[in-house]
C-alpha cells in the first residue's frame, strides 16, 4: 500500500524526499506540499485570498503565478489518489500548520479513510525533549525519520471535527491568526510593537539610524514564537511607514535595495 506524505513547507517536502531516498524505503512513497502560509491572508475564499496576497505580499506577477501554479499542482495531485492510499500529514503546533491541517482534512474527508498525522511538536518530546521548533521545516531529514513511528491514525470523528473547524475558520474575515494552544484570530497590527522594538534596539546598538530592512525583519521573526513569513513583516514595515513611523530610502521592490529609519516616538 502506498504512502502519500503531505507537508506544509517546501523545506519539509525536500527533507522527507531526501530521507526516502537515503533509507531506501520499501513502500511506494510520494511527497507533496501545500505551499502557502495560512497564518496570513483571508481564508473566506480562494479569490479573496489571492487578491489580498497580490495587494500586500506578492512583489510581482511571477510570485502570483508561482502561487497559482503550486495551488494547481496540489489540486491535481490529490484529485486522482487511490482510496487505499495511506495519507501522512506532517505538521507542528503553530498557526500555519494547524490551519493547514484542517484545510487538508476538509479535502480528504471523502477521499481516504486511512489518514495519519505526525505532530512534530509532540514527537520531539520523545526523541529530543530539549529542542523546540517554530515549524516542521526546521527539522533535518534524519530527525523526520525518527518521527515516523509517531504517525497516528485520525479517527473518522477526528477527521470530521478538523474538517468542520476549517469551515468555521473560513467564516472569519481576519487576515492574521496566531497560535495560543489554539487558533486565534487577531489584528494585522499584532506584531507592530515587536517590529518597532527591534528597529529601536538595532539603531541603539549599531549607533546607526538607517537600517537594513532584512535585519529588522529577521530580528522580529526571532522574537516571535509563532511561524510567520518575512513578507508579512515587511508588509507591516511598509504600513508603519505610511503611518509616519518609518522613513524609507531606495528601491522598495527589493529588500536588499532600500534602507529604513525609525522616526516615531
């Protein structure tokens, strides 16, 4: 019986593929990725989601087309899956992957009866209790192999509950979710104070007013326990600049071609 692995990042997909090749596993195994970040953007409909991402996150038409290509590949990949395939969903406890788990369950609720989950956050308590991760993509292929015994089959009741939770999530028009042992809808400004704090600290420590946006974004992400994209933090930087808290200088179409200066109080 074949296994279909589902991941929520390209890095996790690549690591699992590497592990399959490296360990010469006997079963037929394939790996596909839902390449999105469910933490951000509306979930109400695909069209609303693409419109918001296009306006606030995507830098050019190539990024938009790539997003649509990945979505089409995902839909095509699951369309003809044999009903006797074992589906293994890899996730960890963060807003993105917890929401993605519910989305995938809504897709598979009527397709396959053998759906398993590997919760990397829980699995690490067994194999590496002193290690913590923001998302599954931080784990090496060797670590992922050690988590394979943690695959647990979802009951029909669990599948239905998770699929129903996806439908509930879709009814909320929020554009940012956070993980607080459950999925919580919040305002887009949730991390603005962290961005400002990081910029002020960098200005003080470096004795420089003008900063690389990449450095500010990186520092901000390091201070956030949840999984969030660099593009969203940069989008909030632009929003704060529009509010008069930051000054921008250079070509803002490329993160490495402009500088930022915090000028707020």
